[in-house]
C-alpha cells in the first residue's frame, strides 16, 4: 500500500435508541486507496473485525437452463483458491478461527467475514483468494453439486419448499425471480466449471460493491484491509439486465398434493418498492397485519383465538425489479380451509378499513423502539449497514428513520393498506387440505 | 430484503431438544434444519485468556442470590442501549410426571395467558409498545422466558415477569385453543419432518429409563389430554424464585440490576417445597447395540443418525466433557473433520457426515453422528464406513495439529460470543440450569486448552462404544399402504 488512505469524506453520528442514552454509534464513510467506498463503525469493546459486503448480481444472472449457477459458485468459493486446494484452504481458515460466509440472493451475492483482530491480514488475504481466484476443481465441484442435488431431491417432498417454489413460479413465470436460487434437479447437473468462472468474472467487480466493516480498526487500516480483499478485482461488472415485473396469478389458489399431516400455505400479492414514498406506511401497516410480534392481527385471529396454527405471518419483500407481500402458515388438514378463510378475511378487512389509530400508534412505537435491537452486535450492524447502502437510503438513515415513521398519518395508512392488500392474493397450499382444491382445472 | 432479527433463535433451532414458543421462520423454510446438528459449543467464557484476550478482558460478571433464593447473573455490555432479560426455571420436560409428556412446554405457552394483575396479552402489548422482543423456550432441563428491550425499560419487564412467577390465572377459554397450537407445533416440527420423527425414535431407544427418552414437545396422544389442572399443578410445583435464575445482559450495572430485582422479584416469597435436588430415574449401564429403521413415504434422502449415551458437563469427571467437545469437533465438525474428509471427500460415499456433542444436560447426555449417503451407497455401507473412521480414531488417536486447530476454533468462539449479549445470556443461563456455575463458564477456555490428545482418544475409546448407542436409518416407504394414508 503505497498510497495514503483517502480522507474520510464524512462522519455521521447516529444515536441509536432513545435520545439521552449514552450509547452512540458513529458511521464513517471511508474510501480505500484503490477507490472502494465503505462504511465503518469503530468498535473497541471486542477484539474482532466483522465485514459484510454485497455484489450486485445474484441468481438473476443464472441462465434459465442453468438455474443454481450463482448458488453453486458461492458454495465453492471456499473449496480451494489460488495455490490452495480445498483442504489447505479450510486448514488456513480453521487454524485462525476465521469465518467466511457467502449467500446468494436474487439480486445480490452477500458475503461476511469474521476474524479475531490478530488474524485480520490472513483473513482478508483468504477472502481475496476466494473472490479473485477460486479454483473450481473438478472433485470439489462434483462433491458440492452432489450435496445440492441431494438437498433438491429431498425438497421434492418437503411441503414448505413445494408451496414456496410454486408460489414464485406462478407469480413470476419466465422471469428470473420465478426461479429458485438453488436451481432444480434438471438445471444443476448442467452447470459447468466454465459457467461458474463466468459468473465470478461478471459479478465480482468494484463498481457495484457495497462494503461495511465493524471492529477495532481505524479508517486507514480499514481502507488497507478492504483493498487487500477487493482492490485487485476488475473495475466494472458485466451483468445481464433484469426486466421489471409484477406478480401475476393473483386471485388463484393452487393445491399441491403431498402426504403430510399438516398443510403448508404460502400467500402473497403486490408489494411496494423500497424507494416508494409510501414504503414506510406500508411497512407499518404490514406490521399490524402480520408482522413479527405476538400482537399482529393474523397472529391473534389464527393462533391466539382459534388455535389453527403455530405460526402465521407475512412481510414485505423487495427486489430491484419487483416487490411482493409474502406470508405463510401451516395448519392441520381438516382446518386449512378455515385458516385460509380467516387470513383472507383479515387481509380484506385491512384493505377496506385500514388499521385503527391505536394500532398505528402501537406499531410506530414498536418499530421505533425495536430498531436498536437490530444493531446490538457487530455482525448485525454490518448487515444492516450493507442493506442501507443497497437500498440507497443514505448514511444518516438510522437518524432519520424515527421521524419517517412518525410522519405516517392514519390517512396514509388507510390509503396504503388499500393499495397493498386490495389486489388479491396468490395462494399455494402443499399437503392434503380437506375440502380445498385448486382454483383451476389444470392442477 | 430486510430480515427479522432471529439471531437469538437461530442457533437454537439447530438443537432438536429445544422447543420455542413462536418461531415465525419455520413456516417459510426448513432449510436451516438441513443439517441435524446440535449446538456444538456448549459454553463460552467472558474471559478468554489467549494472548489477545488478556489485553481485552471481557466484562465483569456479577453473580448473587436474593434472600428468597433467586439467583442472578449480570453481564454488562454498554455498546447499545438495550438489555436482554431472561428468566430460566430449573424445570423441563424431564421433570414431567409420567403420562404427561409435553406439559412443561404447554405451560410455557400458557404463561402468556395473563395474571390477576395483568390480563392476557397485556405483557406482550407492553413489550411490543416499547419496541421489545420476547419469546420463550423449553428443553429437557429448563424453561426460559426472555425480553430484549431498551435498557430504561428493564424494570418494567422485571415487574411483569415477577408477577407471572406466581400470579398465572388460566381458564379453559385460553387453555383449549392453545392446546391446538402445540399440536400444530408438533405437526410442524415433527409430523411434517421425517428426520425429526427418526430423532424422536432414537432418543426413545437410547434412554431406557431416563425421561430424556420422551420428546420435549410430547407424544401426541398425551398432549391431546393435557388439561388446565395439569398445567396449574405443574406451575405451582416448580415456579418459584428459589427454583430460577435471572440472567441480564446488556446496558445495565450489577448494582442497579440488583436494586431493581429487590423491588420486583424480591417481593415473591420462597416456595418451601421446590428448589431441591433434581432427582430423575437414571440409566442402567447400556449393554445392547440398538438399531431401528423408520420408513416414511416422503423420504427422498436416506439418512443415518446415531446417538451414544455419554457424560454431560454435570455428570462427567473433570475434563471428560471438554474432551468430548474436542472429539466431536475433530470427528465431525467442518470440511476438514475426520468424517467429512473420509466419507465425502476421499471415499465419496456420503453427501453429509457430521458429529456433535451436547454438554448441557443435568443427567447423561448424547454424542451424535449424522450422515447421508451418496446415490449408489446403501445405509449399511455408510454405517460401516462411519464405524471404520471411529475405530481408527480410537486406535490411533488424534494428531497434535488437529488438536491445536480445534482448540483455536473453540476458544475463539468464546471471544466471538462477547459480541452478542443475547448469546452470553443464553450460555450462562443454560449452564446454570444444567449443573454448571458462573465460574465453570468463565474458565471453559482454560479447560479446553488443557485437553490432551490422550484424553481425546480415551474419551473416544470409552464412550464411542456401539453398545452405548442407538442407530436409526431413515428410508423411503415404498409400500402401497403408504400412498393411501391421509
């Protein structure tokens, strides 16, 4: 590293939680000597470094006949790189207790690294090897492919997988979002080492890389570490474009026969883009309907009052080129129709009437207060900062978020509830639900 | 997309012995459960004494007991203005009366149904209002409840938790729908999942006499009969300050936590009849190799699961549990473990091959091996290969290189744990309700560091004896009857 780390462009202090508490978290935007921007949080309490990053270009980059390529590549990145074969590479990781992870989503491939401070140079060197010179040795490829095929084979009778897979296929036919990230029993065998290399070559580049780093490091050291891992990557990626899409099949119900005691239900419909001005209102309204607390309407009506299911919830899911609302539950076969009727009734009631002012106030209070809980470990902070960068929300988003929630009025909430839930749902059910059939004869 | 915070739950979902009150991710996908794998690392320490940790000492942990017998552990971490508040009752499924399987977990669900002072739903509403998270969990040895809240709300949740320690009120209006909920939970965790069904059968075969042989969730025919009176009776018998541990991790000082505890939990009277030694029917020396086969029409990937009856931290001699911990790691954790190298990489007979050990049990615990064959390999062939790997380890022991690598990994986990207040609270709580002490947890890295290659080989030799084990095959049921079942 001959050049100096670029100056810190800006520092933003975000107070997490309620004003008046002592804890503050400073997010610094830094630029590495090679020009890679990253967000840094200095944390001295624990002697470790946590890195989280994302490259634009996930499973959307798979060929339609080779679905699962990105996923297979990700699983092979730590199976040998540079002059290290799989065994040697893993030994280097394990000898230093370095944790590397890769996860493929539809739009992005995400990565994480965790290391003790004393091994950070080694950790970032190993990451560089994985990203810039993965080997894709034939034996490793076949071994990992075999594992993935075994899992795919197992999923052919897994009701959760069946319901989910069919939902996405039906909602996005012919679109990359309709394909499973992990591919299929037909596509995974077709993937070649050349396909894997092609994926890595096209995606791992510096121009759409988002990086977050949390740990006991200063800006200069962080910049050097980032360059150590990412500095040698090509300047620009080479991605296939993805068309904008909206979910289809709304109003349909599809039953997939599989012999299980409990039917698994996936339901969903139109969502809302992350940059839509109504996003925060939608986020709040959805929390009231089926978000993750013990007081959502779905939880109360389906579980608490009627005992129809152990769990029921829904959430907003957003991509670069589409957005959906997606939910699920699992109920006994003879009551699946009842559970579905309750869910559909609650969705319609929310569309027609929206939330009450009391529910809105309670949800705002929860969503503001609970944010601090998503930022209480280095790992969680790093994940959150990467997502904020992906969503292009700005380095001061954490500071502004509370006011954005407060600004949502009951009128906003009602309007957005109609927009979100008024369009009907696509429902897939895997199991033997009594008295429930597909809405079409093709099934 | 933004994911829900399930960090606290995520690790636990790998442990088939833990049942949670509410697990919203489970309906979405079971892929996390793809590998049957119990928590490998049982304990962690705040004070890892490796070279780097010496200069970066972990937090000062306070441990004290109130006059009414309630033990408290406080783990300060002031990085974020939040606290994790947990209460762990020293009662679990293994403490149920025979014939009432699932009762400890059923009561855990019913604990959310209100008290004279705080009607049903109030506690949860308040937690939601302050932006908190809550959940509860049950194992064979403990039942726990927790809230994660802004630190200035600590007293609020302590008041609610102290109130429901003795104030629970139940009516059939809430008990009966909740019984349906746990039956659906059983379907979701076990009925819909052939591997979980097999694990239940192996546990039942492994434990000949000890209640660990019953599933925490319960047997369905007994769950269906559980009543309000059963739940209240169990509650009155076991829920008391002198039968619980409160663990608070996060933005709080021990003195402050103590003062708050005196004002809340301190007012709950001691319960004379509980809190004594926990005596369960013990296992006779195992003498027979047990094997069983479960055929299920949905099986697309055959698997083999084996469990050996082995000491836990609480029942083992000094160093024994730590040697088993190291052994499990060398044998079956990660790409360079013995099982994976031999079976998946070299001989290419398996797609998965793992081992695990659970040190957290009040009584005799389990050491497990899990594998799935590649197409073309039968389960008996896979089992023979597993046996050969185990035999070789017993015969030749482990290398110094394997030993060092494993210790580095395990001890680093103790440092990584310091980054997560909820993990810290969980580790201390689990240890303190399964026969461990704060000091035991604190010195865990030192004890791991002291494990020798001879101890690892001796542990393998003594405990990985097939007569101590039950092995289950999961195969596809191809009989015509299987298709008709509905």
